[in-house]
C-alpha cells in the first residue's frame, strides 16, 4: 500500500511540473494582442489598452522590419494611461483589428497634441505596404485627415487587418490615447471641439481688443505689457490645441514645430514685464 501511494504521488506530480514549465514559457513569450472587434453601431472605441507596444531605441526600423521580427521582439501589453520617454527612439504599437462593419468609414485618432511624427502602416492582400503620415513635422495640409490631432483612415476590408502605429516625439513624453471613430461620430466630435475652441478664442480676442483700447486711450505701458502677455498666451494655446497647424500655417511644418517654444518664451518675457510694470 505504501508503494502504491508513493507511485500515485509521483504520477500526479508530473502535470504540475509541466504546467509550471508552460506558465514560464508563456511569461517569457512576447505579448500577442487579441483581435479587436468593432461591432455594428459602435460610435467610438478606445483601443489603447487593447494594443501591444515595443520601443525601438534607435528609431530606425521600418514597418516591414517590425512586422517580420514581431515574434521575437519584446512587445508588451499597453495600459490605458502610459507615458513613453523616447529619447530619440520610436514606439511601435501593434493593432490587431477585425473586419470593420460596412456602410461607414472608420477613423483612428491619436489623441495627443504636439507629437512630432506619427505614421500608420498596414499590408494589403498583395503584400504591398501602405503608409499614412501626420504630426508636427508633416504639413497639416498633407495629413490623411486634416484635423487638430493626427487621424488616419482605416482600410474598409472584410478580413482581419494588422496595423503598425509608429510614434516619435522629443523631448515631451508621449501618452497617446487611440480612439476608433465611426465617420458620423468623428465629424460630430470635431465640430463640437471646434465650436468650444471658437468660443474660447473669441473671449481671448475680446480681452486682447480691450487691452489694445486701453493702450490707445490711456497711453499706459502696463496695458501694453498686458496686451503682449495676453496675445502670447493665446498663441501658445493656438499651438498646443492644434488650431495653428490646422488653419493658420498648414503648409509650414518647420514653423509648426517651433512655434510653441517661441510663443512660450514670449509669454514668459511679457509676463515678467507685466509684473514689473504693475508692481512699479
């Protein structure tokens, strides 16, 4: 009886050992995202946490290189709110997307202002790669979807599709939310955001106008300092909200990239001037 019980323990121990080895191998294997299903009737879907990511330290790999080596690259599950400090590198996010519902166009929006370079890549059935480019280093007039933030049209295919999103930005850490919009919802949210921003900048222009009237009527240097400060601060918001790249300088990517820093320095200088005049 003792021998029989000991043999039973030895046999029952093997499944536990095999299970432990399997769990170790699964933990060491690269993360593979589940296919993202977009159901009919969906208006907007946040897919940030449904993707995987890998940071290319040098930022030199192409989409074809990443796709060919994806099985060996250490892709990790993305989190809903996660910042990446790239330091000259690039972050790749893999998006495994199921067939999209027909009768509507679908748009992927990278919900992050001020990113230097964003590109979306996918391979068609013939093996050809297709790329869309956006970001501060690309003229807004050449974006696939002209908007305040980078947005890309998704392929209307009846088969699952793997997309590779590449984001590169320096020195600001990147914490982008990835949102899939139906065509109607994308237009609705864009119109609503433009309406609210129009009201905000309308009030800012009213303040600037009243400051200019104060300078003309009272000949007071303090009003001139406030005029410069209010104007600079409004332009900082124009840059960071993407309004400048979309409407004011859509063909000047070089200026679009440096404008926030230029107006930021002007805002600091005129703010210090204003404090000096008021205190004096």
